[in-house]
């Protein structure tokens, strides 16, 4: 697009009191924008869009223990004590894995079956929702 065409479109924008105009000619897109207190500029052609993909970690097995409620997950019984479980710990059905505080009530989240803790999916003091994955345990 030549300068004369751009000036023609800028004049049209001024006459019609437009603040923006996008023109596509010969495969080139030009976007004109004007600020009433600033001069009119022609924008450079848009850069091509880049698509980024992130590989999700592959699950190797086991079952997830999920949060039964919305609340705050605590990994230890008190602020300065050891966590209920660590990676690699063997747990038995009924062992406490963490606490989810909901409406000032402390709810113990227990292992549903015997196994080994292979993934801890949340951090201490993290807000969790119903169905949030808390732990992955392999039998």
C-alpha cells in the first residue's frame, strides 16, 4: 500500500470521526488508529502467530485421591510439624494424608487404600476445589 492511499484513508477517518480502521489490500493488512490528541500512524504488518505447546507429564499409574470439598489444604497438622506424608511413603487405608479446612472445620483426608505416595499434587496452604487432585497413590 502506498503513502497516498494511507493518507486517503486517514482523511476518511478524520471526516467520519473514526478512531480505527483496518484495510487489507494485496495480502497486506494495515491498521490505522487515531487518538484525538495524537497524530495518525500506520501500523506495521502483524507478526505471524506462534503456537506454543507444552507437554503434559505422563501418568505412570496409580489412583488419585481428590478433594471432597472446597477449602484450604494443609499438609501437616500444625505449621511447624512434619507433613502427614512425603513422596515415597507407604500408606494404609485410613491413614491421614492431609487436612482440608472448610468453613473453619478441619476435615482429614484419608487414604482409601494401601499403597505408595508417588505424587503430591498440591502445596501447603493451597486453595482446593471439589475434585482437585491431592495425591496419586500406587497400589
